[in-house]
């Protein structure tokens, strides 16, 4: 199966123009927006690998920069979850208003601090977000928003990423939605071990196929 073509897009969030990459496979079941972690961007090798694999399973994806180059020079912005989650919400609004992008059930995929931004955005847009997946995420940084999340949440953590496992266990207890904590044995924070990222892909794809495809079927 050939990869879905990656199309460069400019995501308009308020007065900001942020670079992004959109992939839409034939007859998509849903669309997943990625929120990258601190120090990363829409060019993240790992997130793009996950996006390509989701495309092979009929799921459209959007990766975009949460901050401008100037904003990234202020290290505090990288950990400003309210700011990052606002960018996610604005990106969803941009997506919904783009006439050339099909209206699809939306899921969010967050890595590291991006996971917190995705969860806060999901809490703020309960009628728009159908599923959330966190990869090695700092779900705990979503704080008071966690009990407000309505979409099903999958927390994927490396088994050797001990501190983040504990933080995700604590965050999972605060989630009142359908939730699952998946531990990838032997994997560290970046899932660089052989086969680790492939396990992330399978877990995420199954989650999104269940909750995005299911949502689309219910609407048709």
C-alpha cells in the first residue's frame, strides 16, 4: 500500500500562521490532530511515522507547529499548557472552517507536553473530540481539566519510563471518561527500542479506528 501524500498547509490560529502537514487517505474514517512535545515540531520523525501508519489504516492526520519560531525562543511557552491547548482549539476551529477538508470525526494524539494540551482541548470541546491518545505524555499537566474530558482516552507509556508511568497512573485516576493505560514493556520515553514505536502505532490505530470510525458510522 502506498503512503498517503503529505500536503503542506498553513494553519491559521488567530493572527498566527503555523506550518503544518495534512494527510488525507481515500475515504477517511476520521482525522487525528497531533500535538507535539517540548522541543519538537510538525517535522517530528516519530509523529510523522505514526501519522503515515494511521493513513494506511484510513485515518487522516494533521501535524502542525504549536508555536511560532519567535515564541519558541521563550522556553516558558513550551510548557505553557493553556497557550498550547488554545492553539489546539483554534486549529480545530480552522479545520472545521476549511471547505476543502472533509468534515470527519476528530481525534487528538499528544506526545509529552502535547498530551496535556490535547487533553485540555478535549475537555473544552467535548462535542468535537471523539478520542484522545497520549504517547509518553505528561497527562498530569492537564490538571483540573482531566475530570472534564468526555472522549475515550488511551495513555501509552514505556515500561522503562518509570516516572512517567507513575504520573500517568495518577492522571488516569482523575479521568472520569472511558480510559486505558497501556504499558509498552521495556520501552523508554521516546520508544526508540526495536518494535516499540510499532506497538504505539497498533495501540493508537486500534483506538482511533474504534472511536472515530464508530462515530462516523453513527452519523451516517
